[in-house]
């Protein structure tokens, strides 16, 4: 999202701004905070990929009215099944979220609104409580792997992730960009390194949002990025030889 293009798009129907801290980097919040204040909008943060990531010394999930965390197993803080949490400093919203997650009810059999069944079950909560103690260590491990990639991937065909001034990344994903990405992926796989694409399709072109009538060309930067991005291996427990190999194979790649 380009913070400098938001204002012209705000209408009387606009209620909230939803920012996503993509790939683990807390997005630059300053402008978003200003806009939300100026137009009296809710600020919502998608923190599914950004546990422990910061901007201006503040954690993601502490800027907006609401922060949404996912503990899906593949996330930086993954449970052993589906789980998530919402952060807020507002009592009124906390109460509303508590209702929404439990069929619109706080008091048993008194349903105040239409809600969902979105409770965090005890097994997941217990597991996450234990994991929480190790999160600093797990996060540091991710950052140290990413730091090796930042320093040691030197292939000029590859664009590495850029971290904005004032922001940190917890590298949920390490996403590089390059031309002829699919050829690169074939080469990597032939050399024993699996890669992935996050994400192959921009949101506006998904079938789910067809009813909004967007077409190819409406969001050219997102569309272009979908052709260029490639995620390389980065996970807790990655061995030194595995990191060495990823770097070596990437640096050896030629078009
Ligand atoms: C995983 C993810 C979600 C969805 O989280 P769930 O816990 O599966 O609902 C939302 N946004 C982003 C950016 C994600 O990575």
C-alpha cells in the first residue's frame, strides 16, 4: 500500500485502514497514523507475519485500534493447529472482540449480536504459552539467517529485501526478486533447494474479488511483484550447511 495515494481514495464510506506487515517487516506506520487521525478512521494491523517486529521501537500490533496475530503452524509463532489473537488498548473493542469470538455472547445464552466460533482452544493456548518463552530466541535465529543472506548473497541478478529506516523485520519469509523467476526456481530445485512464491496472484485478480470488477493493469506494481518474487528457505532449526548451500547455489546461478 502506498501511503501517499490513500488520501485521494478516502470517501464518506471509508471506515478503516488495514495495513499488513508483510514478510515480517513492520510497515512504516507514521503516515498511516496521521491519515487515520485526520479522517477519524480505524487503524487495523495484520500482524500474522510480524510477531516481535518493530517500527520506531514499537512492536507491530501496538499502533492501531486492533492488531491481528495468526498462530497458524507455519507462522513465526506457530501453534499445533489453528490459532490467533487480537491485540487492542481499547476496552470497548476488547469487549466486542470477546463477544464476536463466542457467538456474540459474553453471558451464557445471552446473544447480543451475530458472532462466530473463534475461541482459542486450551491445547493451543497451553502450547503457545510454552513457546512464548522461546520466541526471542527463535526470532533472533531467523534474523541471523537473514543477515547471512543479506551479507553473502552477492549475485547481481538478485534483488534482496529492503528494510525501511526505523523498521525491523523478523523475516517470516525471505523474499528475493528477479527476472525469469520460474527459470531460477527450476535451477534451484535441480540443485536441491526448494523455493516458493508468496504470492502468485494479486488479491484484486483472485476469483473471490471478481465482483469488484478489477482487471489486469489496475494495480501494476502488485501484478509485477507477483511475477518477480521468490521465497528462499528460512526456518528455525536450519543447519549451517543448509544455509551455506542456499547461498552457494544462488550465487552460482546465471541467466
Ligand atoms: C496467515 C495469514 C493470515 C491468516 O491467518 P489465519 O490464522 O490463517 O487466519 C492473514 N494475513 C496474513 C498476512 C497471513 O500471513
